C-alpha cells in the first residue's frame, strides 16, 4: 500500500469515527432516559430534600457523621459498607440535600442482606427484601439503653440522679415495633412477657406488602379484602381483632388504635402526677420541640412557648420516670404502631402505667396476653 493510500484510509477512518461519535452523542442527548419508578419515588418522603429529616443540616453544609447513615444516601452507603468502608459505622460527614436516592436501597450490599442488628444488640434473621428498610427504621435506642443508664446511676427507682436523662428512641422505628421483643426496641419490664414479631397474615409479612416501596404509601383497598369496612386510611383507626377494654374507658369495641391512644394518654397523665407528687418537679411534653419533655415551670400542665426551649429540658429524672418516658416516646414516634404491632404497644404502655401506679393512682388498665 502506498503512503498516500495509507494516509487517506487513516484520515477516512478518523472522520468516520468522529461522525459516529457525534451521531451517538446527538442520539444520547435527544433520547429521554427513563428511570424506573422515578416519579413514584419523587412523590415520597425519601425524596423531599426540603423536609426536616434532610434539611436539618443545610446551614452546616454537611450532614453530621452521627446522623448520615439514615439522613443521606452517601452516608447510608458508607454505613452498610457499599463504598468499601467498614460496615456499621460512618467515617465522615455526608453531602446535604441527597435524601434517600435509588442507590441507597438498590446496591450490591442491600441485595444480599440476611440479618438486621438492632440498637439493643439483638440480631434478627431477615433474608426478605425489607431488610434494607429495617436498617434505618429501627430507632437509635432500646430498652437495653435504659437499663445500662440506670445501672450506671446506681440509684433506687424513685431517686433523682444527674446521670439519668430522657433517652429518645428517635423516629419512625417501625421495625423495632414490628419485631417486638425480638428486637428489644421498647422498655420491657422485668418479669413480664412481650410479643415478638407481629404476624399480620400470610399476605402482609414484609414492609413492602403494605407500603409501596417507592412512594411509601399504603393502599387501603388492599386491606379491604379482609377488612370490608375500610375505604380510606382513616378507617384503619376502627379496626380491631382482639377483645378487651385495654384503656379502661368502658368501650371494648373501639378500634385498636383508639385503645392505644387511650393508654398513651393515661400514661402521660400518670407521668405528670408522678413528677408533681413524687419528684416535686412537674413535667410536660411537646411532640414538636426538642428535647420533648420540659420542666412545667408554672405548673399548668402544658408546655408554654417560653418553656419549649432546650435549656428548660426536664432534668429531674428517676429510673421509674425514665422508663415510662421512653415507652411514651416509643409509642408516640411510631404513628403506625397500631398496625405494626398493636399487642406489643399495648403491653409496653400498660406496664408503664401500672409501674407508675405503684406510686400514684392509675386506672385499672387491662394487659393483653
């Protein structure tokens, strides 16, 4: 082949390759790449970067290392070791405004999960797909945390000690509720038996059997196959399959959600009475202000605006009151607890009420078996 011919072919090949690349780029630019379930995910809380669970650290410019495991995609990949780092820890802060993106749940690690470790240290075998949900929806404290704190303080049940404080389970700890005593999420009183995993039925055993995995919403018509009275999510409140007037209000036919709410209110009233009569330091609770329990400085039974400040956080904790407060918050921060594990919720609340009842008057609530 002559030099001229060789040069010509090389030039032609180069021009052809350039044309091919240009054509490919143009095609890629014009093509609309569709991400499966993107619109569904976009409508979910996981994608709401402006909400408090993800926007809390915006002013700091990075998600705190202690929180990044569940409040950012990068942090979660770090926590589960999908980025090559150690499993079970986060080594650095994470970017803000990530939410929980697709890759947080769909990666080489989550697809091979066989167990979930809870804050109590208890391990639940879970090969089902919802193990990836349970990694974050499990809370950050446990009954074991309360016992360890009380043991360190080394005081009697009704003695105030500076080593005691309110331990917050954190938020949406649905997996801890669902697995009950198998996860040890609630404070379980010595000598009592507690329900473990709540088996709803053969068709609702995983998180995604009830919750759409991308929108996180629950479709009530699915429930209506068994619960004929259900036409909307609001109707869930009236469902019950167990018998007993657990909150001692004279109505044993109200929905199980209402029974739990009744017991929850009784527990709060007992805590307020105990803090006033036994501790001589009244407390009040505000679900929307950290650290939630505050000193009721004027004794009016509620958290006023000037009381809802961190500096006024309640400090006069006894072991008995710390246990009750933990279970009160455990129930408060899982709004779906009445479906996740109603019996466990009722047991925790009843036992907290009756334990306070050793020192203050309480109603004769009923404990489910």
